[in-house]
C-alpha cells in the first residue's frame, strides 16, 4: 500500500530539503535541524513501492547518496518519526 496520502505530501511543512531536485542521481538530503533520534529515510516510487532506505543517526544534518539505480520519474522521500514527506524527481 501507499505509505502516505497525497494531501500529506501537498500540505506538509518542509522537514528537509533535497538538492538538487530534479536530479540525475546524486542527491543531498539537508535537515534544517539536526536529527535528534535514530530514524529512517525511505524512498518510494510513484506506485508506493519501497525502493531504498537509509538509516540516520542523531546529529545528522545532511545525507548525500547515489541514486543512479533509480529510473527517471517521481519518488517520495519519507522521514520516519515525524511523518514528513518530500517529492524527488529523477531525470536521466
């Protein structure tokens, strides 16, 4: 099933930013406030299928990852623990 409702994506306040966005594969997730607990960043494709996860430790303020394995399209990045989701666009 889909992890979130579309309304949450559109109405949620920004919990983190994704740069660059759109991207061709390498992206940085930037957290305006350092992560305070262990949490997980999950990436879902447009159909709601989980395609990648990253563990985040306390005091994390930025995570840079290689996403070259993802095809062009729209993905949703969800940060566990605070119900925040941001849209990521991959362009090849």
